[in-house]
C-alpha cells in the first residue's frame, strides 16, 4: 500500500475502495473512512522518510564541506610549516648535503655509514649557522617502519665505559654493569617517524655545533682527494679555502669563521695535478669588474692596476704590514703572469711568524718601479693604521730583510726609512761567486784541504780557514766586522803565496763593495748581529712551493694568477687570525 502511495501520491480513499471491489475483494473490505486514515498515515510515513533523507543528504553535504575546509586549513598549515622549514634551511648543496629544516642528511662518515645531524628544538629556528647546535646520529639498523640512527657521542661514551668495565673485570675488581644509554631516532627517507627515543641520552652527551660538522665534511672531502692522489697537498690546501668561502658566503657567514678554525695537515705525499686550463682573457677589460678586483668574499684585494704593475693587498694584509716589526721581500720569475716579469711579495713578521701580506706583479725591476711600489704600500698602511696608533710600528722602525738587489736597497732606505738587512745566505753566495769567477774555488774547498800530496797544501789549508772566517763576518756587529776584516783577515790573505794577483782582486772586491760606506753595500746592512732572523728564507720557501703548485701555471694569464693569489691570501689571513 505504501509503495502505491509513493507511485500515485494523489490517490483518494474512494478510488482505492472501488479498486478493491473490482478485484473481487468481498470480505474484510475497510470502509472509506478507514481507508482515508490509512492513506493519511502512509502519506505521513512517506513524508517522514523524505525529511530524513533530506536531513541525511544535508549532513553528508556538511561533512564533505567540513572535510574540504579542514583540508584547506591543513594545506595552509603545511604551507606555513614548509615555508618555516625552508626559511631555516642552510645551503650545503656544494657538499651534496641536504638540510630540510630540522634534519641535515647525507653526511659522510669515515666508515661510509649513513649519518645525520638533528638540530636541537631551541636552536631550530635560529638563522645563524654558527649558533645552531644539535647531535650527530649514525645509521644503526633498519626496521619495518624505517631506519634507526644512534647518537654518535652516546655510543662513544658507552664504548669507553664498556672497555673500562671489561678492564675492571679482568683485574677482578668489583664493578657495576655498564649501562647502555644511547639516544636514537627513527627516520623514513627524510621524515622523523619516532623522535621519542632521542631523549634518552647519556648525561655526558653534549650537543655539537653544526658549523664544526660542516667544516669536518669539507676537510674530509679534500683529504679524500689527496689520499686518492688527485691533488697535491698545497693545491688541496688552497682549494679548500676557495670551497670554504663558497659555503660561508651562501650561508651569510664570514669566510674566516670557517677557515681560521682549520689546521690543514702537512701531507708529504704528492701526486698528479688537478687539471687547470688556461683561458685567454684581457685583464684590462675586467679591471673594473668587482669579481676581478675583490677576493672571493668581496673584500678589496687588487688595489692598483698600472701599465707596468698590479698591486694586490687585502685589508688584513695591510694590518699585517702595520703591526710587523720585520718585513721580508723577494721576487720570483718562473710563475709570474705572461704579461709580467716577476711576482714580488712582502712577508710581514707578526708574533714571531711570517705571513704573506702584499703581492705585486711587475713588468720590470728598475728603481722607478720599486719606488712606486714601496710608496704605495707605505701610503696605504699609514692611511689605514697610523691614526689608530695602538700597536702600529712606523716604517722607520721596521727591519727589512732582502737579497742584495741594489734597486730595492736604495728605495727601501729612502722611501720607508727602514733598517735594511741583507740575507746572510745571499751575502755568502756573493763571496762564493766572486771566488769562482777568480778561479780560486779549488784552493779553499774542503776536498783540497786534505790533499797532502800537493806541495802547497799548507797554504791551501790556511786559505780555507781564512775563507771560512770571512763567511762569519755577517754575524759580527758592523764596527767589529770592519776591524776584524782589516786587522786580521785582510792581512792574512795578503800574506798568502798562492796566486797573489787573484787574491788581491778578491780583497779589493770586499773592500770596495762591502767594507766601505761608499760601496755597493754598507757594512751595517750586512750585519745580522742580535737578530733572530738571518735570511729571507720565508720568501724563498714560498717561491719553491709556487713552483710545485699547479695553481700557478708557468707564465699563465693575469686573471688566473690573480685568482691563485686570492686563494693564498685567504690561507695566510686565516692563519694570521688564529694568532
């Protein structure tokens, strides 16, 4: 009956009664009024079902709308969280290390195990790399849910305690069982699945600075390159500073916050060079380019570009020159640029150690060029530091160690007013060169000293002893040096009977060039009495390193040479800032 009402909702009681009679229903036929009540009841039921259906539909629609709104809210929250994570990420792409905000992934360990860095909650939202701290976790084992990492420091502490426990057992001493307290974290790809275990750390486990971890990663990268014999030790050293500079600049750090905290090891093994390709660039075209004029971290470096010279010095190099009491200078020709004759460098002694401070690419070695160089350096240093006074050493009180190049001696004395001292090695080499030119070497060599078959061996021995005494002249105060020469050595040489003409020429050479104030070299300049430094070996050592270093191509392009000098500047500035 109810189905009939649904199909024909407008049916009346009279129509229903007639329909029943037509079907031969004779017994128990309800009256018209009862049928009317039944129809009303059925209509009410149908209406109720419709209302319920409408209510259900509305409820379903509301649920769907609620889900949509909730999804929008979740999406917004996820966007905000992702945005927050991105804002607190650091850029380590150069090391193939991923920072997703809370976790730093793909760290390299010594045993090629998976390693991550989990930032502390209180440091998570700090945008400064140097202040972010956390703990290092090393891959331990995999589970169905993910991969479990163990705290590296906790494990080290446990290993130490465990070995101590075993030692006590071997000594039959009573000892409590070593507790195994190691913080853990479970990861699935890049997401933390279970961080609750990370709170169970040893009491002695302390957090680690993220910056120190990144520095170790950079060091490991270059140590591996040296162990694989793909880089020389010095090449890897300076390239390390270039790589560290990129990491520092991409994370708003000062380059020295990385480089000054590194003690690069002195590897003695050398191997194949890295490939460096020359590319022809006219340096005059890029002379106004900041990338050419500045260091990697945008500090002024190339200060002066002239037709016959390029002067390179950083602000830290000027500081070294200002506070140095001794300066050593020398030039090298082999690894200069194709447009210049030599690289002339200055090394400043600060706190008992020499640091490379100024580099000059020079086209010639004449007096005028040196005058310009020395004047420029003096003006720049005094402009920056003379007014500060604190610790500044005037050029007139500095000691300049050089070889026996006359142009430099004259310029340094007049422009700087410094006390010039000659390298003891170069002084003795000059004496030996004169003896060779006079063909007197065979009469004083140590081999001939013991040649007793020679009739005049006694004279040879005496000549040998006199020459050895001449080699000690630079170690005397210059007044005593002159007296010792005139009263002792000169008279002894004149008494010798072997080759008097040649010996007289040698005596005249020392008199005219070394012992007279009007000579080429003043006796005071030759004297190194009372000085801790006797040679300019600091410069010579650097030149020998340059010859082995593939950063400096033989007569390479100017931009390549300047680029290599920028890396060396970072190296020595980093070492200087440690003091």
